[in-house]
């Protein structure tokens, strides 16, 4: 074979190798996760640093004001009650007896007052009759003085008897208070969350100044709110009335519109490396929180600002310095973008990208770099 023929064969082989290189043997490139630049909503938010807690505004741990034997528990755990409903009654026989005696004392005092005041009226009439006779010279001056004194004494006895009625009525009121101490009634409408006593058990009285341990836990499920800690550096950016969004751990697929109702005026420094400020948010629609249990863990996002219909990309796409990798004809090209509002999910693009462009959302490998050939997942 001549040299010319050999060169032709070599050229054909090279051409075949090049064709294979860019067809059958063409490298597939690095697999990357991507997302398109799109229009949508972008919010600047602040989130809690640790899990928040669902709480209730109205919650009371109730106990009777005196010790005694439990004889009635009309409502069990989980029962709905209205304000004023009886929750617990102690043995009240002694208090009822004292109240009955006090009421009878009132009857007796009124009878004595009637007697004394009738005597005072009679003395008044007798004094008037003798005064008339004294004017005619029939009755003596001494008799007149005696009857005048008797009239005054009778009037004083009448006044004392009427005062005794008031005292007896006060004893009735005091006996009624002692009777009321044997009952625990609902201070507001709510649900009985817990009972720590039972009918037939004895509630031990406590020393003066020491409260009796609670026996009934009452809460109002309609007064739910969420308490959550935020980092101290974000505290000055949060204001009462700002919109927020809440998610409940027991309902991971749902979110709830909320509003900031309180920002604590101090920093919690129990952990010096994680100083926080406690905030409270309430559901925008209280009905949406129906069925959520107090004590459930929750997360809160406070919405500081919001942009509608703006260009956005996943926040994970933006590297330090605003650098973003764009996929162009299967090759990565690095561009620098100007970022506006951002949160942990998406970032607003003010310049550097156009709608519809494809950006890399994860740089999990050193092979993902400008100039690399890639293929999308």
C-alpha cells in the first residue's frame, strides 16, 4: 500500500474516532438539579430559632378554697362547660347546717326587734297620755320623768334589736361564703383538660398562705396562640400587627395565616450562645385552629416584606457574591445576579437573569463548575 493510501486510511480512522467521540462515546456530563427562572411571590421572613408551642390565653388550674371530702364531679375530662358551671363539690353538710342556723337567727332577731319596737311605741303613747294629764295637773312631775326615761330606753332597745337583725344577716352572708368555698365553678367557658381527684377522695387543707394543689385544669380551646423564640438580632424588625404564617407539627401539610400579637420586651439569656426574644402570634381565623391541641409544637414565619409577580429562583441557587450557574446548551455558565428579597426557599432576582432560563439548584460536587457539561435530572 502506498503512502497516499495509508494517509487516506489514517484520515478515515481519525474521522471515525472523532465521530465516535461526539456520538456514541460522547460523555454524558454531570447530573445536576435545576429550576427555571419564573415569576411569583417572594417574601422576606423571619423564623423561630427553636420550636414554638401552641398555647391558650384562657387556662386556669383550679382548686377549692378549703379542704374536704369530694362528693360531686359533674364534668369529666374533655367535657365542655359554660361559665358558672359546677366543676367540683365538697361535703357541705356542716356549712349547710351553719347557714340554716344563721337564717334562723335572722328570724329570731326580727321577732325580738318587733317586740322591742312595739314596746317602744307603747312607751311613746304612754308618755303622751301622761304628758296631757300633767298639763291638767293630774300627773306628777316624777311620773312624767319616769315615763320619758322609759320611752328613751324602749327606743334604744328597738334600735339595738334592729341592729341585731343586720348582724344576723351578716352571719348568713358569712355562712353562705363558707358554703361557696365547698364548690369550684368554671370562671369561663371551656373544656375540662384534667382532673387530679375523684369522688370519695379527701382534699387536704393547706396552711395559711399556701394554696391547695390544683385539682381541675380548665382551658378555652378557642383562645389558641403560638409562642415562639426568635433570634435577638431580629427582634427590632418584628412589630405587633405584622402578618405571619404558622405551621403545626401535627399537621405538616397545612399552614395558617396569623398575626403577631406580642413581642417580649426583654431577651431570654438562659443560653448565652442562643439568646432569643419570645413572640406570640394568633390565628387570623380562630376557627382554623379548631382541634389543635394546646402544647403542640409549631413553627412561625413573620413576614417582613412581600413582592408579587417578580422574578425568582430557589435560594439554594445563589452562591456567595450572587453567583449563579446557568445551563446553556448543556454547559454551565456562571453569571452574577442582583438579589432582592429572599428567604430560605426562594430569592428575588432584580437583574442578571431572564424568565425561563435554567439554573442549577445544588452544588453537591466539585464537578459542578463553570464550563462543565451537564445533564438535568
